[in-house]
C-alpha cells in the first residue's frame, strides 16, 4: 500500500510539497441544486495521486465517488475548489484546452462500456485518435495494435452488440489506452461483469497501466477490485475517509 | 382517483420534451383539420351561392288550367314569407308582326304582358331605348333591328285563325334581349334544362293585354306539345299565365342537398293551395342538383389535398410516442415496483391520454383559428362564418381524441398488457422485414394507380365532356390514383432508402467524408446502421415536402387555368357588348382605347346565324392587329403551336378564314381549302354569299362566351356583308374593375352596355368546381407544410439527441469537441434534408401532375402541363429550409446543454 495514502483527509489542508502530482484536488466541493433542496455531493475534498500510481475510490452508493471522478476528468464543474492536473488548474482552463486534455492526458473507462454502437470494434478503438486529428493509417495501425494487446485480434469488424460484456470492456480499455493517456479514470470498470471476467479485466488494466506507465484512478464498490489498486480511498457523504 | 390524476398530470409535465413533441404533432393535425373542414364548409356555401347566382327567375308558377285567376295566384304566392318578389306574366303567341306602313314582317313570335315592376325586379330585360308606357308596347332589340322599328312607330300583330283583326299599338321602348332566356324556360315537368327562346317578342302592359287581347285569345283551343329533353307532353294554353318568383335565399342551407330539400318543400307548399291548377317549376333546384355533384367532388378534392398533411402531423404525434416508449416502460416498471396494480396503471395511462388530448385539441383549435386569421384576415370570423367554424371545431375535437386514443393510449395499453403477461420485457423492436415489403405493396399500389389512370383515360375520363351547366362527374375512384401513388411512392422511397443505407453504405460514407471530412464517416456509419430511424425521419420530411410541393404545383396550375378559362370566356380583360340596335362603328374602339388604364381595344363583328352548308354557325370578324394585342391568346390554342403565326396567316390573306378543329373535322376542311359560307345582314334581312380560304385551325379562340366556329378578317367580312363590324368589343387593361366602371360612367348614360370582366365573369360553360377559391387553402397548407417539415426534422434531431445522449456524452468524454459534435449533427440533418428535398419534390410533382390530369375535365381549356410558380415554390422550400435550420439550431442548443457527467451515469 502506498504510504502517501496517509496524507489524505477531507478536511485538512493538503500538504505542500515539490512533488508534481498527476492529479490533485484542493478543497473540492460540488453541490447539486435540486430546486427545493441542495445536495452536497462533495465537501472540501483534498486528494493527490502520484504519477504511475493506481488508486481505488470506494464507498457506498451516492457517496460522491462518481462525482469526484467526473470532476477529475473535467466532465463537470465544481462548486468550489480546484482540480490540478500536472500542476495546472483544470477548471481555469478554457473548454478547448480541456478538450485537448481529454484527447491526450486523460482516458476514460466506463462501467457500461459505452462503445459507440454504430461503429465497428476497430472504429471504436480508433475514435479518440480520429477526433484528435490523426491520419487514417496511423489511427488504424495503432487501433489494431491495441486490439492485439487486449486480446481482440480478429474482432475488428464486429459491432459492439456482437461481443460479450467482457469483450466490450476490453474494447473500452483499448479505446482508452490507444491515445496513451497519462491518467486513466475508470468508473466501475468491472461493475457489469462476472468474477472470472472481472479478474481478467483487472489483470489487463494492471498490466496495461504498468507497461504504459499510466496513473489509474478507479471507482469501485467491490473490495476485491479495490485490492488490485496500489491504494484505496473511501468516500462517504461527500467526504474522504483516510486509509480505510 | 384524484391522486392518480395528479400523478398523471405530474408525469406529463415532468417530461416536457416528449409532451411538447406530442402536442406539437397533435396541434398541427387538429389545426389543419379545423382549417380544412372550415374551408370545405366555406366553399360549399360559396359554391351553392355561385351555382344559384346566375338564376334570374328562381321559380315559375304556371297555371295549368285556364280558369285560374293570375291575380289570385300572385297574391297567394306573395303571402309566403320566403317569397321575396312575385310578378305575374301572361303570354300568347302571334303569327306575324309588321311595322305599320311597311311590307316587311317578322316570323311568329310571342307577346308578353309584364308590369313595369317586372323589369326592375328581375333586371334581365333592360329597356335600351325609350321607356315603359302603360299605353304602349315595347319590342325586343332583335325585332327592332330586323324591322327597322324605333320609338313612336306603330306595329301590327296578327294572331292565329279565330282572331281576324290585327292588333295595332305604338312602340314606347326597345328591350335588350341578350340574356332574356329566363323568360323562355322550358315548361318541362320532368325538370329538363333548356329554353324555348323566340326571336320576335313584343311586351305589353298587363292592362292592355287583358283588355285588348286576352278575352279573344282565351277562346282559342288548348293544345299539347312535346317539350324538353324528355319530350314530355304538356298542356299549352292559348294564354299562358305564370307568376315569376324570387326567393329569399338567405335562409337556404349551405349544404346543397339540404337546400334542395328546402326548396322542394317550398315548391310543394306553393302548389298546395291550387290543387291541379298550378305547377311550380323550380329553377333553383335544378342548379342545386348539379352543384351537389360538384360540391361532392370539391369535398373530395379538398380532403385529398389536405389529408396527407393531417396524416403527417398525426404521424408526428405517433412518432413522439414511439420515441418515449422506452422511458414509459421504465416508468411502468417503477410504478409496478411501487405497488401499483394493473387498474391503477391503466387509469394513470388513460388520464395521461386524456390530458394530452385536451391540451392538444385546445392548442390545435387555437392554432387553427390563428392560422385562419393569419392567412385570411380576421374578417373571416364574421357572424355567417362563425356558424361554420363550430362544427369544424367539433369534428376536429373528435379527431384529436381519436388520434390520441390510437397514437398514445392503445400502444401504452398494449405495452401494459405485454408487461403483465411477461411476453415483452423491452420495447426494443426486432428488426424484421415488414409485411408490406414482403407483399411488395409499394409496387402493387403504383401499378394500381397506373391501372386507374389507364382505365380512366380509356373511358375518356380526361376529355372535357361537360355540357353547359351540368356538373362534372368526378368519380371517387379517380382519386385512388394519386392516393395510391402517394402511398406507393412513399413505401418505395422507404425501400430505396433502406437499400441505399445498407447496400450503399460505402457510397454514403464516401459522400459524407468528402463533405464533412473524417467525421462524415462516423455520421455515415450512424445513419447506415440506424436505417429505420433515418427512414422514418426522411419519410416524414420527404412526404411533408411532397405534400407541400404537390399542393403548390396543383394550386399554381389550377389558378392559372382558372384565370385562363375566365379570360377565354370574356375574350380579354373586359368585354363590351352593345345592344343590337346601337349600330356602333369602329370609332367606338378608339373611344375605348382612350380611356384611362386601357392598354388596347379591339372591335369584333359577329354573325351567329351564318350558314355553312345547311347549318347555322357562329362566324366572327377580327382585326388581327388589335385582336392580337387585346384578346387572351395562348399558342396552345392553335394547332400549329403559334398564335402569332396563325393570326398573321389570316392577316396576310384578306379572304382567309380560321376555323375551329371540330368544324374542320365536321366539314373535312384542311388548310388551303376553299370555304363557302353565307352571312346574314340583319339590316337587309338577307344572306350574302362569301368565299374564303382556310388558313389556320384553332382549338380555342377567345371571342365571347359563344363558341367561334369560324373567324374571318373583320374588314373583309363587313365589306362583303355590309355591316359596321362592331358587334362587341374586347378591352385589355391591368385594372378591369376601374375600366369597367369608367366605360359605364362614360357611355352608360346613352347606351345600355353589357359589361363583363374577368373579375365578375362566372364561367357558364363548365363546372362550378372552377369557382373554388383554393388560394386561401393553399396559403394555409403552405404554412402547415413548413411547420410540419420543421417539426419533423426538429423532433427527429432532438429525439436522436435524447436517444443518443449517452453516446454523445461518451464522445465528449473521448475528446470530441462541440464543433465536431455539431458537424456530426449537421451531417445527419443535411443528409436527411437533401434526400427529403429531392424525393419530396419528385413525389410532389408526380402527385400534382396526377391531380391536374384528373381535373382536366373541369376546365374549358385543359391544362397541358404544370404551372411552376417559382415564387410559391421558392417560398415553400425557403420556409421548409428555415424550418430545417430551426430544427438544427434547436438540436444544437440541446447539445450544448448536454451535461456529460449526468448522462454518463444513466443506465
């Protein structure tokens, strides 16, 4: 378990150091306005992840896990606080700058795989490269190579709904890794899979992030899945609990 | 129950997009339904009114026995509240009429006894010279011309054997007999059409007639005669006594069938007090009988013009319901998880449907009314029209509820049954080949449309066959052709589109890549792998456009044709017919030309009784130079395809003659042949021989409402025959109303002129169908088309966003920026729009061509093609384009408001 875990708390000031974290949150809060009432999804969350580290965020449903992940990925807007990516304030950036980050620095893996149903397996994997403006040949080559890496060689022309859940998630992982992100954000990556498939997917993630030296932040409610990470943080009622 | 209603209401307002989409479709359907029904009723009333307008004498009560006192009859009839005016008329035959002091006499004729008030009440017997005098007689203008009679002359009348002494009387006036047919209605009890017009007529004051002639004439024997189309035998009294009636038409029902019954009841009530003594001839009823058939055809036309729009708008609602099916399934599951029983769920669904129906119907009624006000002005809601709106609103309400039942409640109910039986756990459709496709219904319907057209053509259905005043029979099955074509073409479009999107996927990808770059390929994949959704969107948009295009082209052609028909009947913009006794010369043409707003004028000579062989024909004399400038001419009227060339051939051949195609066939005359004819000189009462050379053949020639069988050069005709050559005048102007008024003001005091123009002329030779004013309906439906196009595209794009919001959220998370997403959206929208546009214009043109072909029979000059009104079509396509842009903007707005973090959490 990474010793840095001990430095997290939901209310204390983050320790200042010269270390350049891949991800850091500073007093991050998110309040949802539901008209008649307000819901505090996150409350002064301070959280750091070092390069190459894998972190599992666990906690009960509605505790704020997915909200934190969305804020880390620049997909939502915090009510207050900051998200620092490699020392830069994510929410001080313009939308085009955030788009650039999503194209290269950040990668996403979703619980429901969220493959684009009209595109083939190969086209799905190549999609992040397409929107990033890479040429057709480079896209195809890299996507094919990634499919080999995730064990889906020969499935290039299949449509997503022609694959099993595990295979779809492999495509999702390949799609995430093909753009070689620094940080992979995974939201319940094995939430819809059986135990055997979960093990193989976790192994795949572990190997891939190690090989590509990527940082992994993973939301899960499964303690077994959390064990595969370098460290685990628990979030409850919008606040982080130190080293559960 | 109350809580279930509250739940249903909340449920509706919680889903604003689905609710508004559904309401939009229902509102457009109900609105168009209200407006169409209103137009049908409005037109029905106008057509009834137009059909009755030319009737001068509404009813004629004839005494069938000599013992009936006319005064008693008149008094009794006048007592009826619905009778506006009643005038006694007596008439008897004379065998000869001559001017005292002259050897020339006329053939047999009729003497009428009319009160002075008759001339004012009925107005079709203008006193062109002199005045009514209780001590003098008046004569018809033709008789005056023939015998050279003028006011102050004395005439002598001879009657049948038994009355030996001629009757001599002074002339106090001359009556124009141009439109005197109502005086000679055929007394055919079977109700056949026709007049027994007599050329020589004398009018006496009733006092003189009763004092001097009736006693002796009444003693003559009663005879019978075969008259009318049916050849029925009627009793002819030596002194025929009638009462001519004008009926108060304001109380007549707009529906001609009901009005017919009203009038028939009136006729019987008028006859009742005089059993066996009076027969009432109902001239209004005859016209209504014809109008009834025309109105039925008009209703069919209106419905066929509007039904596609109503169906499309209704389909929009159904489309919206289908889009929310998955969400409804989730809600249903949730309700059942929370313990709601089948009954509660059903009641909630019924309340949902009820609330939607009430909101949709109300908004549709308001919208329909607003659209009427927008296109026709608020003046349309006058008291008389308001009573027409009420039933339209009622029917539209019923339609709205039925539509909601079919589109919303039944699918929801079926879904509920499926859920209960466990047969279906999802509304995801299994993609199977639809029945229509397996049965090749598209091809079958197109073939049926073709067969209907062929059979109609083979039976002469497209040839104008109507005789004057009769209805055009448009059989209901004729409309099957465009209807089948519309459905067949639609299904074929879906088939072809599916083929394009599946088999032609690489082609679609190539095209979109070329237009939108690499993202075009993604869009192409989305489209080709969602061919069903694309098919629905393209079909809905294309059909809306085809509906609008068909309507625009049909209305353009209809209007042009209608104007052409009127101009053809009038001859030009204004026609001036002086009385036969006026003896106007060519100088009058110059006077007309010098009036303000007059572009040109042309004088025509006319001989309606010229002899060709043994038959009487109508021969006109035209001055080619002024006629070409003035008359309504199109090259389609001439067989060589050029009005100018044909008229120049006549001008270059002084004794040339143009002849109508039917006369050329009848007499086997070809261009270059010699044509011998005898023209009548009314002054000398002699026929003059004339030899002409055929130089051209026409199908139609604008001269007057009477067909022109032959046309000579006017100078040649008048010099040969010895007449002035100015029997009628055509006037070309951009302001027919002003010029008509100006002619009346300038010359009306000294001359009784018959003035007709294209604004007031009613077409007498064909169906009242052509009196339909479709312009209002056209404007309305153009707006509806644009709205339906905009709505269908907007609904498709927004529903696509709704259905694929998670997909778009994923794309955003994967680094797709907003511009790229918009490009994707634009690629799909543009593809749908361009395919819809191309197919919509194609199908629309086809339908319009079919409609025009079917309605050829109602025009005097059958249309040869479609009238492309660039402005109208441009407006329609522009409005549709605006609608599409609005749809795309709406979708873009929804896209920019997409909360990625939220949609990614959706299951």
